[in-house]
């Protein structure tokens, strides 16, 4: 079996980035759970009262829950 040695700083950076990615994914899932569900009827009523959004979303992420 071959062994690979990497500097401690590099290992720490890789682990830190991996933890950050997982944390971001889990945080997005948590935020999605907190969003209220809106029926099509409610959405149409909102758009009727306030108009459709004029700007496009900056970031859109689709996740499976």
C-alpha cells in the first residue's frame, strides 16, 4: 500500500473547505424547510396585488429534501 504525505496546512485547508461545502448544503436544506408552501392560487393573488418580480434571481439552487 502506498502512502501519501501532505503538509499539515494543506490537509487543514482541504478539510476546512469540505466542511464548509457540507455546511452550506445543509444550511440550504434547512432554509428550504423554513419556507412556507404557497399554493398556485395564493401565488396568483400575490402577483395580482403586487405584480410579478421585475428582477431575476441572482442565485437559484434546486435541492432534494
